[in-house]
């Protein structure tokens, strides 16, 4: 702390000639450079950039800055967020790599797929044929049922007509039997008279 200028310059490796030249240059520069009376307030130049990231409020010599999304910016600047990139890179590196696939295996797989597709087509065709046969049998059954119902209705109508005809004939017979009763009474009277004549003879 008490070392002189020459000792400091000597320790720093400067020669006395350089020391003199350096001191002269400082004296000459002092004539042109003068200390300003007030310092320039350069903060106003940067306030525009600050307003893009938050709100700036100036009170005298105090400048207040309120950042927007401070929590999000802290997360971005935290080391854990930076480690996330490394983790994703580690995950990409540690992910299992797909090995070389055998062409013969692919050919066999393709042939098996074609065979399976052919089998499915045949099965579908057979199923369609079976369904057509079942539908035709169902249609035949419906026709038979329809014919049976129509014939049964016709037979029932004929039976009803025959029943009404028989009832009409029975009524006619009943009306005819009334005269038969009268004839039976007359026959009984004739028989009585015949018996009476026989008794006198």
C-alpha cells in the first residue's frame, strides 16, 4: 500500500523511459479530457428495452422494474430446466435401436399374410353362400306358411259354410217332422178303429 509509483512500475516490468513517456501522455491527455460536472443518466436509454419484459416505474433516482412471468423465467433459468435437455438426449441415446430385419422373414410374413387373406376370402365366400341358402330356405318357409294359412282360412270358410248349410237343413227337417207328428196321431187313431172293428167281428 505504501509502495511508490516507481516501485510499482518497476515491479510491473516497465522501464524508466516508458514510465516517463506514460506520465507525459497522461499529462497531455488531461488537457483534453475534463471531468463533467454531472454524470449522464444513461438509464433512460435502456428503459425502452425493459418495458418489453415488464413494467418500469421511476421515482427520482429510484427505478422500479416489475418483470412479467417471473416464475416462468426463473424456471427457464434454473439448472433443472437445463438438465431436461440432457435428460431428453439421454432418453434418445438409451432408447432401443431397431436392428436389421431379415428379408426372408419379411417374405415369409408376406406369404403368410397372402395365405391368410386368401383363407379369409374363401371363408367370406362360403359364409355368403351359406347365408344365401339360409335366406332362400327362410323364404321357402315363409311361402309354405303363407300357403298353409291361406288354405286353412279357405277350409275354415268352407267348414263354416257347411255348418250353416247343415243348420239350415236341420231346421227344414224340424219343420218337416211337425207334419209327421200329425200323421202319427192319425195312424194311431186308425189303428184304434181297426182294433175296434176286429173286436166286433
